[in-house]
C-alpha cells in the first residue's frame, strides 16, 4: 500500500514529513533520504497502532489530490510503500474459493509486480474497505 508524504524544510530545522492521509502521523530527518526512511517507520507504527486499537485504516488519496491543497505547495510530495503484511499481526490460514481464471490473473500480477497471493488479497481488501467505509458501517 502506498502512502503520499509531504516533505518540507524550514530554514532552521531538519526536513519535516507530514502524512496527509494519516492525521497525527509525522516524522523528520536530517536529509531528504532520512526523512523518507523515517516516514516509512512512522507510517508503519501509526498503522500498527490503529490495527491494535481495532480502528479502521483511513482511506488514502492521490498525490494529484494533495497537490491542490495550498498547504502542500512549498515542499516535495512523494510516495512511501508500506507492506501491511508486516504489521497486521498474527496470521490465520483460511480457505477461499476463486474462479481459476481469476486466480491465474492474480498469480500473473503478483509474479510481475512482486509479492504473493496473500499480500495481494490483503492489500486489495484493505483498499476496498477504505474506499467504501462511508457506504457501509459495522
């Protein structure tokens, strides 16, 4: 799952990072590279905390959406890849049935883009739930 980050720098400070789609999630670094690396860790910790608390992961928006926000004009917008399978806690094996042709498409996609079926299905489910949260409440 990719999250947009906004990197900014004031004259007398390190590079600051805001994660627009995760309110309260921020980080910093001495260099842009450090800021991105630290943002990766901050996002993982933030998401893990949400999952531990049983809260839903907020939906994310595109960089194009954030470019329209005047708050994100004087800096760098970038994307950080987060592997949710590393922070989602204990795994449980399940048995699901999918049409064979669809399963072959998933396997081809994951082979080309890296990853595996489980990670793909987890990311697809998380994206779907985040996008449709307002349409159906628990």
